[in-house]
C-alpha cells in the first residue's frame, strides 16, 4: 500500500522501525535539483536520492544498494554506498544513518523509473529488501535537444556525447 500515490509515482516512502531486523530501510526520497521531494525531475538537471536506515546491531561487510529500473522492469544500473567508499564494508555501529547520492543530468532519458533498495551483506544475508519502493518520472522541459525535437528521444539513457567533425 505504501506504493499507492497520485499518478502512480511515489517519490517518498517512510517505513516503520523494525528492531528485529539487523538493518532496516526507514526512508527513501527522490529530490529534484532544488532539493525538494519530487516525483518529476528534469533530464537536464541532476537530482539526488536520499536513503535513511537503521543499523540495529553491529555489522561487518554490510552495504546499502539502490537499483534503478525502467518501466518495463529491466534494471538499468545499481549504486551502492561502498562503491566509492570501500571502508563502508567495515564495521557498522548501531544507529540511524542517512545518505545521499547524486544522479547526473542527462544520464536517464525521459520516462518512468523506479528504485529498489537492498540492505545486505554482498553474496550473503539480506537484511531488508524493497523492490521498486519508489517511482519517478524524467521529463525534458528545457534542454537544448528537447527544444528542437518534435517528440521524445528514444532510449533509456540520455547521455550526451561529443562529436568530432572533419570535412573531405
């Protein structure tokens, strides 16, 4: 029921504590480029995802990972809190944690997406798992390519690549 929301998009979910789980997801939120919770973000601007969770007992080798999926359910990519900070896989002390990461502008193309969250030990115990727990939409309101295109550009990714030209 926590997935129910107007337009079918839920940019913020808050879950009750569960002291019986070793780690527990408490909140996840999509924040637009101004830091405001939003179920709609612009393709030309970065946005953030905030994840808060409880560590209910000392844990070693645990991580938090978010998986981004397209509207057809295919997983596009995942990002974990230990990807760039391997020290996160060391001991985690009990307490409430809040973390954010930024998704760069022009990474995802226009469309509907969802994020799932796993709190686990890699290739081991899963403490808490929430597939497709939040959803949001990427829109193209003001990008240069959106101004001249007569319809949505196809593709899940919106990566902008530099082209080099030569004349014969």
